[in-house]
C-alpha cells in the first residue's frame, strides 16, 4: 500500500525535487567556504611546544592558500577558481566554481614568529606555532658611590 502525503507549505519539496536540489553546483558550496566568503572550520590547540592551528580547506592546494603574520595577527586566506567541462555525444556540461575565505586569529605575544611552520595534507592545513623560550631574569649590579 502506498501513502501519498501532500505538503501544503510552499517550502516543502518532494523527494525528487530535494535530490535535484542537492546536486545543484551551488547547493553545498557554502559548507566548504566557496560562496559568499563563508567561514571555514578552525581549531586552535595548546601543546607542549606552543600552539597548533588546524583548518579544513578541502579542494584547496598550497598555491591557493596564503598565511601571513602581522602584529601578532595570524591571517589565513584562500582563493579558488576551478573550471570543469564535460562533452559527450549530445551532452554538454560546463561548470565554474570560485570563491574565497579569510580567517584571522590574534596570537599571544609569546609566539616565536620566525619558527612558524605550515603543512597541507588531505584537505587539512596545520600550522605549528612554537612559543618563545622564557628569558632568564638578568640581575643588574648597582654601583654605590
């Protein structure tokens, strides 16, 4: 026995309409930071040597990412433009995807700027930010006259 449920709300979609919608090129793009400069996921963890920043950047290559540090402000940005074209007998499909993101994080003043390292593997950008070694307190002798 089949049951047909009719939706009276204008926002309801049939299962077929829903499947068609999720396969549209722009439907899932906001989830990965492509459209309208959406935020991308960012994790910051403190470890034994300093801080570890991890960011999900699926589909981006190292050349499409930029990391800068100015006045203790770490900025990670990315820009992507990708074009695909598929031609078959009576079928033609061309798609252009582009977008960008930018995230900034204020670092503690103890960060050792010169020793920051970044790596990109499997769509995860990892930035290792070591902290400066605490300097010993220097005693200054006082000359009495």
